[in-house]
C-alpha cells in the first residue's frame, strides 16, 4: 500500500516538475564610454525563443527552455523554465543599433549610447 502511495507521490513530483516556471536570469551589466553591455545567463534557451523588447525606457527580455524528454522519467530535477527580466534603461540608448548574441547559454546585449551621451573632450583655443 505504501509503495503505491510513494509511487503516486513521486509521479506527482515528476509531473509537477514539468510545469513551466518563471525565473529571473542572473545578469552582469557593464558600462563604458560607448555602450552598456548586459550579460544574462539563460542556459538551454534557443535563439528562436528569446524575445528582447525596448520601449519607453524599459528593456524586457525573455526566453523559454524546453527539455526534450526521452523515455519515462524516474527522477527529474531539471524542468522547463521561462526566463523573464525587465530593466530601466537610459533614454540615450540608440535602440536601432542594439545588438544581441547568444552563446553557451549567455545572452549578450550591446546597448550603444547616442553620440550626445558619450563623454566629450573640449579643446580650449587661445584667442
């Protein structure tokens, strides 16, 4: 009797693990004179499932990792997951020049600054 209950409980655990959950991907953000560079860790996400949107000073990114199941699971700790995160970005980002790369589970976003936002050296003339 207990074996059947345990088996049902574990089956329920496996089924529960298959439900897609939403998590925030960890990120690193760097800034230099020319751009803001954002790295988001999104392992298992394909290029086709990544969505990046910049609107009204907000950058939102999302992606879904779906695992292929081969055979019946006897133990499962990995699950499908949706990564979602939103950031406020400065208005001086040149949205049309934003570039993104996905490699080894890391999404790299290059957010170039507008020329007016870049530091400038003012030359002094003598007159």
